[in-house]
C-alpha cells in the first residue's frame, strides 16, 4: 500500500514538473529569418517544390497549402504556370539530432500516516556550447528547490527519494522559399527560415512547426534583411488559423 501511495505521488510530482517546463515556452513563437530581393510589380504565381520528386508528396502539398494562404494575404495571386509571372518554390529540411545538455530531476518527501510532512523538489540542467574547433566554450547550470516541514508527535514517518536524468537533444529545421521570374528564370526574392526542435518539448514536431516558420517568412516576401521574427500565440491562432505547436 505504501509503495502504491509513493508511486501515485511520484507521478503527480513528475507531471507538475513537466507542466512547468512546457509553460516556459511562453506565448511567443520566434525563429531566425533572412531575405534577399525586391517586391515584384506582377504578383501572379504558380507553386512547385524545389525538389521535383516531392511534386505529388502529400506532406509537401500540406505545406504548399499553408504557403499559398500566406502568399494570398500578401497580395500574390495563384494562376496557371502558363499565365504566371513568378514561379515560387518551396523547400525544407530536418537536420540530425545533437546532444546539447541534460536535465536532472530530484524528488524527496517524508510521509507520516499517509500524509506528506516534508517535501523537496529540485531541478537542474546543464549545457555546453562548442566552437568550430570542437572545444567547450561555455557551461551553464541552474537549480531550484523548495521544502516545508510539519512535525507531529507519535507518528510513524517514512522518507522517500527519487532522481532521474535525461539527455536533451536539439535538431535544426528550416524552410526555403524563392520566387523566380518565369521569363528569364532569374531570382526575384528568396527567404530562409531557421529554427530547431528541442527534446524538452516531446509533443512538438516538424509538421507542427512548419506552418509557423512559413508565417514568419511572410513579412520577407520581396524584402531584404534579417531578424528574429516573433509571432504571438494569439495572432498565430486567431488571425492566421494556426495550431499552437507547443
């Protein structure tokens, strides 16, 4: 019976820790965007993948639909390839997983007659950045703890402790959009978006991130520059009809 109570409390504490971690993502989506080129006078277009092998791929068609919505909002008009002034091409990539650090959870509490009388929780994470020569250049760590104790006489007290460590992985992702003049095949504008997936958010996938990357690229259709673009959760969900990826 004691072990069942312990396991139930342990699961509850773990769920609370995970919830706090996910909430740290906040209500903003942000990524790095860079663009080159100019806004064309004629905005009629047709859309195709950079990799021609993806022309009939269902995943590409889903992302193409998202891009068409953003293009239409920006004044572009989809027509047949024979009528279009622009050929707009879409490409995307998913990089390899890279170990960037670890998370350690430590939990301990005391129980008297089935009630928690002392409770401690600690969380720590560490990470290291590596330069081009493979040397570690920085390490960061943090820890937080909280405890409270209630003393009661003539009661049997049991103490439980548990800890777990998990690796944290990062995975580079991105998309590339280019507009080419259909007459001379010269580029008119290009946009590249870079982001990453983090194993701290296991429910987030490339498929969920991609619409937000495309939305982030929208302000750079025909614009030169680079910046960290931020979209609020409210604007993405309510104004663009996106699903929050976290």
